[in-house]
């Protein structure tokens, strides 16, 4: 049921987060927490898309919603890493502003397409 959906989604999201972090280190270097910024902004965009789809379309099972939001996006985005990386003030501002903006862009994108 619902716990299995969250468990599997969370594992997949965390694995993808790890891949993004490793890839950003290789291509962008360790001087800035790019990986955490990327996952938080992309995750917020996806949360906006899903929230708007679930609200406007309905019909999704509770297990699918839990798998995608609490599970996958909960494992993919990380505000615990955000807190660790918060030593960089510009990172806090960029992460919060870009993540909130991405959420609204995702919601508006779904509205524009429907």
C-alpha cells in the first residue's frame, strides 16, 4: 500500500539525487553546492506540475500521489542538505527563490497546456 509506494519512490528519488550530485561535481566542481541547488529547483518544478495535475485532473490513486510526491520527490529534493550547504548565503537565496519560482512555473505550464 501507501508505505510501500513511499518507500520505493523515496529510494528511487534518493538514487537520482545522488546521481545528480555526482554528475555536478564532475562537470561543475566542488566550489558550490550545484547538485543540491539543481535537485531542489527541479524537484520544486516537478512538485508544481504534479500538484496542478492532481488538482485539475484528479483521478490519480493515493498510492501514485504518495509515490511521486512524498516518496520520489521527498527522496530527490533535500532540505537537510540545503541546511548543510546554507553556509553560503547566496545559495540560500538562490535555492529558495528559484525553487518557489520553479513551482509556480510548473503549475502555470500545466494550466497553459490544459
